[in-house]
């Protein structure tokens, strides 16, 4: 059997390393008319099987072999040349097949070169036939196969480098975005200073942290600060909202899945935990996690290992978990909705974040911070708050906390025409808590309007967008900015509710 032009194109054009690994191995097996094979890469001073095919392949993928142990893969990587070995060869790492009913008879292994120099892995095809004569070992044929492997090897190395650069770019983008958005913890109140001191202390450890606080108090911001002050600062910081997606999707997002795990799982996919290896995972709204998934998270914390959805092999990982909730988890434990053992695993280092009404001396600082940031985004001079307006805002209780204040400042930036925000520019529900503001875009000066001025609840005085904005804000305030609960109350999908929030300029951060 020969290699076609399309085979070479398939190897040279694929950018996804996982797909390319599969293509290289599958093509070799087809060309040698055998069913078992594996592809190995050098990782962290070990030889790791990253792809395997054939009977018992799930037992081989993910296996790591130390360079100090005898193995055909190790010999090929060290010597940089192809080899053929029988099962009784002293180099054969036979313990890997100890419980296999069908064992290797003959092994053909090729090195994975990068531009003919560095050897970074190996790919082997295995004859398991009774006679052990299935492989075509004609020298000319093996030379052709080595040429094909060399092309695939260069493509694979390039795709691995591309993936690495893409991850680094994502991290750099996150850092630049953070700098551009000026996401810093602002405040000088005693409660904020106390929380920042704990952030510094917690950053020096690797223990799990559980952040408590109402929605909108900046939990994700504090989680990022802990990560930034830890030894993991140069590693990934990845986040997942546990209430944002259904249980089965959340499991696959966190743990990944193997090919065939469910309909549509056409390839293996790494999960968030594996992607964050060495870094930190922030699990927001942990109290909304399904009880069955809580058991799997507990194993991650206890054993530092994960098992992808549909897989049989576990994999060791090194991550720190920071979680957050706006629920009373002790009450959730008593009611049976949250596992007690998981609660104690997560709550090693607790951090309670104050509501904005408990740190009102920071309202002025936060308002100025958001005004400056929004002005920078709009390439304008920042607006100023009059003393009267600031006094009113200081008296308001801010049920939506910092997020509500941030959204309010965005409204000021977009809707206040002058350079100073006065008391008359403030929404009625801030001036008179409990009322709904008819945020007019035009002043109605007709005699009828003067004779019968609209009440604070007169919807006819508002535009459709203003009505929707007020409705969404009221729902969010009622459910303490829990988007899933607000969406259920509105009787629409969470994704639809989230989309409407974005179109209305309402955002949730932390």
C-alpha cells in the first residue's frame, strides 16, 4: 500500500495537535495493515502516550514511562532512529501489557523528529497476529514510511507550538484586557483592607479558598488577586460559572470527554481542569452545582486527579481551586443540597466580602474609578459628580452592590449630556428607593402632561427599552444578581436573558 497526495495534505494542513496525532497514527496502522499502535511525546521529563488505537487503547493512553525505565519508545527517542523489536526484546516495556489478553508480537517504532534534529517523541505500530508476520518490513517500504512520519512529525511539532502560542496569547490578552479595563480592587474601608490582607496571606498558600458574598461584590476580582499573589501567577487562571450551564455540559466543560462519550463527541477534548494544570480554577456560584457532580469535584480535591467523561483512565493534575457563592452553604449542607465533605474541603480558607452598603465610605472612590475608566473607553474627559448627587448615592443601599454602581456609571456616561452629574440626573429608584424610574429621553411639555404628570410607575411615559431595562434590573436586584434565578422568574432561557442584558448594557462581573 502506498501513500497518496491527499494523505500528505492531511498531515501538512492540520493545525489541531490532537486531530493530527490521530491522523498520523491511523495512517501508519492502515499502511501496515495492523490495528494496535500508540504515539508518545516527551513531557515533563517523562514519555507520555498521547494517542493510542486498537484493543485496550484506553488502558494505554495517558500512561507515562520514565526515561530511566527500559522501553522501545525511550530507546527510539534517545537514539533518534527507527527500530523493530520482538515482544521478548529487553527494551520492551512489557508490564504495560500485563493484563492484556492479546499481547504484542512485533513492534515497529519511528522517532518524531523536528527538522531532522531534535527528537521529541515516537510513534509505534504493533503486530498482534499469532505469527507476528503482519508488518511489511521491506527496507524501501520502511524508508517511505519514515519519510511520511517525518512530514507528520514536523506538522505535529508546529501544531503543538501553535497551540502553546495560542494559550500564551490568550493569557496575554486576558492580562492586557485586565489592564485596559483597569480591574483593580478599589477601596479604603476597614472591611476591604481586612479582605486585602487575607488575599495576601492566602496567596502565599496553595489551599482551597471559598469566597462568600452577595452577587456583585467582586468575588472574581478577589479570586484573581489571590492567584496573582501566588506561586501560580504565571500559570492559567480559568473561570467557570457553575449555574450558567446544565449539569452534563458542566461536567464535560470541567473534566473534558473522550471520543464517543456522547452523541457529537467525535474527538477527545480536554476540560477546564486539565487546561489549568499548574494554575488556578475559579468556580463561581459553587452552591448551584448538582449534587452528583459535587462527588466528582471532591475526588479532584482529594486525589488531584480527573477522569474525562466517558473515559476509564484517570490523570494527575496540579490545580488550586478557588470557589465562590452567594448562598449560605452551611444551610445548604443541612438541607442535603450540598455535600458536607465537599464543603469542608472547599472552605479551608474562607473570605467574606462585604456588601457595598457595609462599606459606604468607598462609594465615592468607586464612582470616580468607574467614571475615569468609562471616559478612557470613550476617549472623553471624565464626568464629575456634584456634591448633591454624591450624597444621594452614598445614602442608597445598592442591592446590586458594586456591579449595580458600575452599570449606573455607564448610564451616566451615555445619557448625561453635560460634564457634571447632578442630583436630577440620578434615577428615581436611587433618589426614592422602591420606585421605578421613567427614564425619559424627551421632555413632554404638552398641556396634558402638565395637567396630569406621569407617576413613577406610569409605563406609558417610558420607551420599550426603558421598560425592559427597568424590568431586568428589578429582577436582578430581587434575586441578588443571580442570572439563572432571574431568568427562571422571567420564564425565559438563561442564554436569552443574558443576551438581553448585554444589549441593554447590563453586565455581571464578579
